């Protein structure tokens, strides 16, 4: 799997020692790419400090798009329900 896209929108500064939680939800899936929505939250206050979009894709040994293995597709939808926040 390769990271194909990572977009982060920073909303508030955090500091060394802050405890953060990364909440991840399924965004989209194609035959060779999976997308995730991520929200980074300051645990002490519950305030959202950043939002991110991450896409990963599957490639073969020649760097051509390859199908995502069925087991990974199943795990994606079981573990990461769509993010409705």
C-alpha cells in the first residue's frame, strides 16, 4: 500500500505533551484505492485541532494499480464505518 494523498487542515495549535486522539472513518473505496477521513481531537477538551483526508492505493511490483485484497476490503468496512461527524 502506498500513500497517494494526504491533506491536513490545521485548526488549532497543539503543544508537546498534549494528548491527542485520531478518529478515523471510511470515506471511499475503488478497486485499487481506499480513502479515510481523519479527525484529530485534543483529549483534554474534545476540541478538533485538525481534519485530514488520506488515500492509499495498492500497486503491483511494476507500480501499476492492483486490486485491493478481499480480506483488506472486508476489514476496512468492518473496522471503519463511514465517518458521519
